[in-house]
C-alpha cells in the first residue's frame, strides 16, 4: 500500500478563454474553480498573463476570496505581477517565461540568466508569505540555479514529453524528467510538473516517485466540454420545446 499522494492543481485558464472570446459573463470562472475543488482538485491554478488574454485580475481576486483551496498563481517575472501577488497573496507563485505571441508557455524559465532578479523576487514573495516555484525544463543547470535562488519548488515542464510522437523519444524525455525530479528533491526543492498532460499520458509522470503536484488545464477543460455537451444540448432542446408545447 502506498501512502504517496499527489496534489492535483486544476488550471482553469481556458474556461476564461471561452468567456473572453465573446466578452460574455459566462462561463463563470469562479464557479468552474468551485466545481473543480468539489470534485477533487487540491488547488486552483491560474495564469494571469500580461496581455490578460484569458484570466483577468478580478478572477484571481474572486478565486482568492471565494475558493477555500490553495491558489497557485502563474505569472511572468515583472514588477507589476510581483506587486499584484503581494496584494492578492496566493499560496504559491509559479514564475513562467512569457512571450506575447506564443499560444501557450513554450519553454521553461531561464533561471541562469535571471538569477539575481529571481532571488530578489523570492525574497519579496517570502516576505509576503507566498511560496515560489519556478517552471523549468529538465535541465540540471537550471534546477541547480533554481535551488540557489531560494525557490521552494520547481515545476518540471512536461510539454516536450507530451508532444513526443515517437515512443523512443518520449522515453528519452521521461528519463530526463526522472533525473530532474530526483536532482530537485536532493536539492530540497518540491517537485511539481505540468503542461500538456492528458488522461493518456499522465501515468508515467505521476509514477515519478518525487512528484508531489501536477498542474493540468487544457485537457481537463477539453474533456469537460465533451462530457457536458450531451446535457447542454438536451437542456437547450427542452427550453425550445417548452414554448412549442
Ligand atoms: N503549468 C504551467 C507552469 C503552465 O504554464 C501551464 C499552462 O498554462 C500548465 C501547467 C497547464 O498546462 P496545460 O493547460 O497544457 O495542462
């Protein structure tokens, strides 16, 4: 019997994507966060992007105020975002690289070149009682630098693993992730992972002994659409038919 647990962080960015696409008040992002927690999410993860393309400041504030589960705020390393974090006080901040034109976060943070700025950010966040994780590739130098910056955890980028179509290539990436996970734990860092994880590919990542948290969004929101569509269509059919009766 294993006593190992893995926290599931449900990333609800793409509920907000659907809302922003039309500028409607639905789907309700706060309700999505509450439903996720009611059904097994251990924490809620949101990425407040500088361009505010999905999650808005008001979403972060509402989730912080009305959702009992811990909040993990993904954000870029900017003064604006650090100040916002100090006000909202999420349980965790996960620093991610951000490029405006990208569809999603494309690579890990370059901790090596931003070490001084990250160390300063870590001190600010620690003073506000916020724990810090750094979204990094499975690269020994980046992980060493993360530990030296005073981060509490790394979040290992699983995008390359998820994208690998060739089984051998996927196995090679998994090996790198396994080494990165054990290196991180040996350095005293918490080991989180995420990006591109689905029902089909999450198993080998969850099986890495050091992993304590997974952050998963796109695939959960996509699956929710498929599972919810029959009910949504039936409800609309009934609403129309009611006036015809
Ligand atoms: N973790 C981090 C740091 C991310 O930037 C993202 C994407 O916002 C995720 C996890 C979730 O990735 P996905 O939506 O592909 O599950």
